[in-house]
C-alpha cells in the first residue's frame, strides 16, 4: 500500500511524452489504495492483507484477460523449473471465469475427457486447495505430474454441490483425424485437435476424399481447442487460395498480417464448418477466416474465445505476470479472444447429461446420456446438400 501511495504522490504529474490518460491512471491507483486502507481499518476483523492484495491483482488480470496469471516469486520459480518436465497430464484446456478455473475443453481420449469433464465445468479445488483467485498458470502446473500418478479435484458440473474426483494423469495421445464419405457425396472431416501435424493429416484426408468422388465437405471443429493460431492459419489456407486469414496486433506489438498462399490450398469444394462453445484457439482462427472470406458457411454455436500471444513479464521481486501482449483478429476486424466467432447459422448443441455415482469419488467413466441425434451435424448436412 505504501508503494502504491508513493506512486500516486510521486508520479501525480504526467511524465514528459506521456499521453493525456496518465493522470486518470493515478487517480484509479489512489482509489485502489484508499479501498485497501479502508479494508484494513474498517473490516469486521483484521484481514490478511497479503491475500487481499493477491486477490485484487488476480481479479484485475481476469477482468481484462481470462488467460492471464500473477505468480509470486516462489510460484514463478517452480513454474519455470517444472512446467515442461512433467509428462503426465489430464488433458484439460483451461481459462479463468468468475474467479475460478473453468474448463474450455477436454482433449478427446484424455483422463479428463474419460471422466466426463467438458466445456463450462468449473474446477473448485485442486489437491484440496481452492481455485478462487488461483493463478491460471499455477493451476495448469498443479494438474501436471508423473504418468500414472493421481490427483484429486472437485468440480462444479451443472449441480449445486461440487463433485469430488480422483483422476490419474497420463501421457496424452492425440486422436487421429476422422474422415468419412456421407450421403449426397459429402465428405466429413473432424480434427479433434490441431497439434503435432494434424493439419497435414487434414490435407491428406481431403485428398483421399476427393479421390473417392466427394463433391462437398463438412469440417467439424467442435471441441477442438488445442493448437496455436499459426496452426489455424495453416488449416484455413487449405481451403483459401487468396485473401487475408488473420492479423495479430498489440499495444506494443506491430501488426502482422497473414495472407493465404495459393500454393498451400488443396481444395475448392463447397464447405460447411461446424463450431460450438468448446471450439477455441487454432480452430477459431480458421473458422473466422473461412466465414469472413465467404469461403464456408458456419453453423453451430459461438466459439469460446482464445487467440493471443502470451508472454511472461517479470517483476523486480522475482514474481511475474503472464498476459496477452497481442491478439489475433478476424479478417473483419473482430478480436477472436474477446468476441469469439459466431456462425451466421446459429444452432444450439443439446447438453450432454452426465450421471455420476455419488458414492464413488474416483469417477473413472461416468455414464453419459447423449442426445438421440446430432442436430448440428444434421443441419450441416442439409446446408452442404443445398450447395
């Protein structure tokens, strides 16, 4: 608090060359300092100001970036030392939501997917520690470990009481790209992830389907949430001969444009793309490019929103903040991370009901009640057949 107060008093006047908004920033800092002072002096009992300040910083970061984290010096040191050394994982893609750790998607075939975790579930505790105000990067670190080791989490899953689970970490095996020939000479392609060369698998599957005589294509990107934005550029380019795919830009990150390369396009067949709320990252970049270039008809739900360049910025005390320094934009100029991608044809995907044995806290394979029909795929087939 003394540091913040000193910043306000010592820097009350704008520095040479600063913009006109600088004085307003210090007014906000002054309000923040006063709030902390009032909490310490007026709260019903003397609070732990360390936790209060930590919660305030995490709330600040979450308000602007659901993928940001503040790690204290000890956490950041552990993060740098161990994050890439653990081979066992649960296969969760996570973000911050309402102060907690939220599930963006679970990689198909992963321990998390086998336990029935899905988009919208909230991780309440990890190893008995509440995730409220837990740094996202640190939560990801806690979930990693040695293969075959177990970890306990509690999850809020569309029910008032949290469900305890004991999950076993595993070395992730990414599923192969699914492809098949459907009715009316429609080719169907579903990459459930876009890492480790999966875009090349998509390209090979497109070539095989065209040899089999398909006349139209459906690209199913539901729950596809892994892969970098560059993978999304590569995927979109398979279907685009020209045009802008995306651009990335930040406050101090110069704009970089990604244009389609004619030589990388492999098909010009009519295309329908399916998305849902579990579609994120690379898949969103591709979906936005194909829709904005009028190359494909999108059907389904608004995507999750995750496409940025994130960097760690270290502090003098050894702590760090991990936050987005640049965001990817659709050709139409919308921030994918802020706005997601909304299909022109919006169709809601029915919820999958999950029955869990309340007496069994291991929850290895909960019974799932799938909808009787795939309404999104049915609509995509109708749209493809009409092309």
